[in-house]
C-alpha cells in the first residue's frame, strides 16, 4: 500500500524589507512541509499574488507601502475568505493586535520571534489554530 505524501503548506510572504522577507522565506522553504510560492513587497502586490496563486497562508507585514497589511488583509478576505493570514509586526501593543484581527487576520507574530516560534506559529495557523506569538 503506497504512502500518501502530504502536500506542503503553500505560503505567500509579504514584507517590504527585502532581507527580512527573503530570510523568512528561506527559513520556511527549508522545511519539508512548507513551501513559499511567492513573495510580495507591498500590500497591493500581496493581493494580486494571493488572487493568482493557490496559497494556504499569507504571512503579511502590518506596515508596507502602497497598501498596508491591514488594508491588504481586508481585500484578501473579501476575495478569498478561506485563506489564512498571519500578520507580522514589530509592535506588541494591543491596538495593533485588535486591528489585525478586525481586518481578518487569524493571528499575528512579532518580528523578533525566534525561528522555532515562527515555524510553530506557521504550522499552527495552517492547521487552523490562531497564533499570537510573543518573544
């Protein structure tokens, strides 16, 4: 009886800081169960890529040019309500969390979280849980 291979979680990473975005994408791509299928440098590009690609999860920065992560999350929610969205932020203030959840994010992660915490949060989000990681 052949074993079925689990489909990797298909992820879009959206962040305007190239080094952070590529580092996060490399961390995620190094996992056998995760695959970054695209990267966006602003909220509008994230919306366009999410619309064009079959993604399970979008990891999105709150503060980006053209359309910030909160606006992009609202747009994506209207177009693709089943896509999970995890917000990235440097800000651990409650109002940022509430704004992200109100916009439609399933959770958030602080940018200073360690690699194991990031991977755990991404996997939990893909499994359907909400994720709010603190350092």
